[in-house]
C-alpha cells in the first residue's frame, strides 16, 4: 500500500510539474488533465481526487497504527 501510494503521488506531482509547473492552481487545464488521468487511472478529475483522498487515509491509518497518533 505504501509503495502504491508513493507511486501515485510521484506520478501526480511529476505530471503536474511537467504540464503546468510548480504553481498549479485548483483548475487544471484539459491539456494537462488528459495525460495525468491516463497515467494514474481514474476517468475524471473528481475520481482522481477521491482515489488520492482514499489512499491518503490508508497511509494515515497505517502511520497511526505503526507509529502512533501525532499530538496536536
């Protein structure tokens, strides 16, 4: 799961840096969205966001399980 998460985040970050640079805003141009969606898998941007959010929750749960909760 951690390898999958690392691969997904590196793919998204790399594709965004290549297509829109470091200052990507909330709205992703269609020309940038198409290759990103092909590389990552979901068919639309809301699906991609949902997939990444779910993956982030899995990683956080693993962190808490193995390392412990971080105090606030």
